[in-house]
């Protein structure tokens, strides 16, 4: 996975510290890597959460390879935090959660401790503990791009004539560098790593930033607050203003909009 414009589209909407930008970009690459392994309509949500000084990293990627992402930085963030390991950034109670949310079917979530030094190490631990699939992941990011490579033994493919294939491929892939992941064309990178192996290359697919917020969805959230609270907010503030945390899109509902909402009519103007 190699991301450019989608990373820029996410990061330009927020003012994150440089360390957070790179972690969020890595998480975007990781979420796309994982989402492409799923064979259904729906979304994969990758979330790292803790307390201080970094509270949340969250990325959502759907089966159309549309991504959105957000981070929440604690009030006590300082320049010293840039030197902390991933586990230290999220504190002693940090967790990594991966949620599978299919359009049809039951939602599933797996959670493991954030006890690795890197996001890639934590994801490898997740697969070993939750999925019991031998998995290696390499991630790299700048403030304008991200890349990732996932190597995994598919179920039923670990028994064959070439018993050495997994350790051999892990050893070959471990030679990859961050600049190679970020800068080389995928075909060139794969040739450098696996030119002595048989490789099947699938067509490339685009990844784009897209937020799922809308005025209609915002209305539904507001209606869940109940009529008394909505009327109190309008009486106190004159209107209701809601800003999407993912894309910074703002939605404003004046008293007429609120009345239309409460009566079940169209609230958009």
C-alpha cells in the first residue's frame, strides 16, 4: 500500500504535532492493508486508545478503499512526547482495537494491549493473539505520504512442498527500508524483494479520503438528544452548530431547521 493524496487530505484538516501526523499516516496505511484482506462489503476500523499524552488514533477504511482518520491529543502533550515509544504515548492502559463492521452480518471487535514499540509490532501481536495467523507488517510515513507491506500465511497454505517459504520471505522482506517503501514503484519494490520467487500481481486500486458525515446523519444524532434539550440549546445559543471531527465540515441548524427536524420534515437549507 502506498498513500499520498489521501494522507494529505486527512492531515491538512488538522493541526497535529509531527509525531502524531506520522503515526496517523502509518495507521492509515495499516488500515488499508488490513481492509483489503476482507472479502465483504463493510468497514474496518483501527483504533489505538489510551490516556496521556496521546488519547486516540482512529482510522476507518471500507471495501471501496475510502478512508477517514482522526487523532486526539491530550492537553499535556509536549515536545518530549515526540521521543516516546508507542506504548509510552498511550500510557499503561493503552489498547489496540480492530473492528470489523460488515454491511450484512454481525459486528466483531478484537482488542489487544498496546505493548509494542511500534504500530507494526502491535498489529503483529494482534494477529498472533486474536487470529493466530503468522503475520509480519512493515510501515513507513512522512507528513505527506505513507506506505505499508503485509506478509501473511493464508489458512491452509502453511503445509506444502516448500517448507522454508515463510522464514525465507520474512528474511527477504526484513531488508526493506522506509525510503524504499515510500519512494519505489510497487512493481520495482516487489521485484527487488522477490525476484527469485513466483509472484502474482493484481491490478492496482485507488485509495481516497472520504468522510461519511452528512447533514442528514447530523440531524439523526441531534434528534437522539430529545426535543427538550434541542429547544434548550436553541433558546440559549440561538442556533445549533455541529462540526465533524474527521473533516471539519460544519453544520448549522437555526430555529426553523430545528422545528422542521422535530416535525419530521426536511432540515436542509
